[in-house]
C-alpha cells in the first residue's frame, strides 16, 4: 500500500528507495505493541526507583552528616573552658 501511494505521488519513483521504505514498514509491523508498552512501563518504573534510591541515599547522608556535626559541636561545647588570660594569675 505504501509503495502504491508513493509511486502515485512521486513523479520519478526510485525502486531502490521504495524497497527500503517497504523494508522499514515490514520491520516496524513486526514489533509487538504490547511488549513495547510493557518495556516503556518497566523503564519508567525502573527510572522512578533509581531516582528514589538516589534521593533517599542523599537525604540519609545529609541527616547523618548533620547528626555527627551536632554531636561534635555538643562535645566541643561541653569541654571545660581554659582561662588563657595572661594577667589572671598576677
């Protein structure tokens, strides 16, 4: 059908070009629609899972970093203060 339409529209049809178009059309018709849709659904779900894993790992790292910073700050604040004034003993 594609070949007939192209031959009618084109003033100088090339049989080699029309044969390639027919090959592409035949190959495209062999691709199963259901399998293609399932592949795209799986790809979207995989991408969402991958993104969620990266997001949660970054959030976890940030929370752990903040907790350690608070702990170190708390420890530093509880250290006894040493008087370093030179005239304090005089």
